[in-house]
C-alpha cells in the first residue's frame, strides 16, 4: 500500500515536470525570434508549439530558424560591418601614416 502511494506521488511529480517543461520550452523559439527582431517571429512561435505537440520533432528547427537572419537583415549587417571596418582602417591610417 505504501509503495502504491509512493508510485502515484512519483508519477504526479513526473507529469507536473513534463507540463512545466512544455510551458517553458514551447514559446522559447518565438521569444528568441521576437527579441532578435526576426521578420517571421510569429511563424517561428507557431512552429515551436507544433514541435512541442509532436514531441520535439519540429522544435529544434524552430530554434535554429529563430537564430537565422533574413536576407535583408544579413545585407544590413554586412553593410554596417563593412562601414565599421572602413572607419577603423581610416583611423589606423591616420594614426600611423601610410605604413
């Protein structure tokens, strides 16, 4: 009798833990995408929840998609990076001459 009650308590704790994980991990890709300003953040959020419903099959894809840049975001990033590097190069040339 005592072991039956103990088994039920263990099962209840495991079920509660699984529910907790689903609630915490389900929206994670969508939150990451929103935080990064991803243009398809809503679709990533939906895919994250679909991944949870399908026992984690699509969830890693949603997480990877949340970290990717769209084409225009990537072009903006590269333009900003080139401008920053050109400014650094100009500053180095001004400091050390044309060496």
